[in-house]
């Protein structure tokens, strides 16, 4: 059985994670591991299990807040070529989970395959998007997933077929330690129709999101039948600040991060948002963003 010590070449110790996340906050990972091959990944996963080292996978960190104290254990990044390919065969697109959502959408559109274009403008990797079932009312990624290849805690590769997969509101039942690749079943369409829908989705999303130059994260799930942004708006939270963290006035379900902000500021602001909404409505907001 391989030991983690055998993988020193692909491990960076005490690597600051802020630069790998959208909010650019948080402390270091005890070990940041970037495997080059699936076999190497399997060795790392097995070694982590044998040495009782916690293991997590980081995508683009767009749905993620890393605490200031950082993360113990191993953080995997699937950024090497073995994990980022996007291949189109007929009406099926196969993508590594380290590929970006935008690369997936572009490849599909270039081959005249429609469906995924309503996701345009959602940042992140295919792995993060599948795990969080990224999307909105116009459509979500889960609708098009026909198969996902995953790795279990023993380093074994398994296939999860459509009938095993469940996608809900910003959630999926994919709780395997590592998602490796996914197949999407799409429909042929004309480039004009795809581009038209893409443009519409882009305009709608950009009108709602904070400006692109701002580091912002979407924070809470929509409670059943309700809208988190509307609840936060009605609780008067827009522009509320804690330290360098501020509730967006464009969509109060986003927190903006200003220079000098810490993860602690964001966490305290999240607590305040939750408390103010609970004071006004019989609702307990559940966080959508992963906190490590
Ligand atoms: C400005 C902005 C706008 C956004 N707009 C939307 C939107 O309109 N709709 C929407 O749904 N979301 C939106 N999001 C949220 C985010 O873009 C999605 O959740 C995104 O797809 C996350 O991908 P990621 O690679 O950044 O995942 P990360 O944030 O890195 O990870 C998210 C979760 O997935 C897990 N994960 C990632 N990759 C793997 C893997 N290969 N194997 C196992 N687990 C994995 C992580 O461990 C973590 O639990 C937005 C975020 C931002 C910052």
C-alpha cells in the first residue's frame, strides 16, 4: 500500500488556498495535491484512507469559503490534462471534472449540441457544477448528465448511471470522494438557436450577479417555495457590512469581499443575515456555499 510520503512530488505543504478560490480568502491547506494521472490519484486516495487523512476536492472554489485557519488534511485539485479533457461523440459530450463549465458549454455549442447553454456565466468546474447541480430556473446541469465516473475511498473507479443519480435544488446525491468525469446527453440544434439562448441566459445572469470585477459568493439556498434574495432584501440586509464583507445591493444573496476582508468577516456577516431573516420570517436559511 502506497504511503502519502511517496507522493511528495505532487504535494505542496501549507499551500495558501486563497488564490485558488473565487473569494480569495482563507488560510493554507496542510497538503495541496495535484495528481497527474488517475493511477496517481487512486494512490493518493488510498494512502489518505490508510493514514486517516481527511480528503477534499477543490474545483475552482466558486462555491467555497476557506476559513482563516486553513484546512487540515489533503486538498485535491484536478487541474492536470488527465482531468480536464472535453470530448464530443455524436450527441454525447464527455468531460473531465476539472474542465471548466465554460469549456463544456463551448464544446457542445461548437458541435451544434444544445441544452447546456443556459448555464453560461456560471463560474466553476464540471465537478463542482455537478456536485452542486449548478443552474437556475432556466435549467440545471443535472438534467443533461447521463453518467458520472467516480472514485471511491479505496481508489476504485465506479460508474454511476442516470438511474442512480438524483439532482435537486443546488444539490445532488453524488457523495463519492472524487468525481472523475461525466457524460452529457444533448440534443442537436442550429448554432443560431443555441447562440440566441446563450445570449439571453448571459444577459439575465449578468443583470442579477454582482459586477464581474467584484469577488462575490452566493451564500444561501432558496428555502422551499421561497427566494433567499427576496427574504434578505425584505429583512433590510442590502449593503450591511461586517469588516471587509458586505451584502450586495444588487442581489443580497451575494456577499462582496473588499480589500482587507477575512473569512471570519464573511462568517460573521452570514450569521447576522441568518439571524435578521429569522427575526422577521419563520425561516432558517441554510448555507449553499461550502465552508472549509
Ligand atoms: C459570481 C458567481 C455566480 C454564480 N452563479 C451561479 C448560478 O447562477 N447558479 C448556480 O447554481 N451556481 C452559481 N454559482 C456557484 C458556483 O459557480 C457553482 O456552484 C459552481 O459550479 C461551483 O464549481 P467549483 O468548481 O467552483 O466548485 P468548488 O466551489 O470548488 O466546490 C464546490 C463543491 O464541490 C465539490 N467538488 C468540486 N469538484 C469536485 C470533484 N471533482 N469531485 C468531488 N467533489 C468536488 C467541492 O468539494 C465542494 O464541496 C455562482 C458563483 C459565483 C462566485
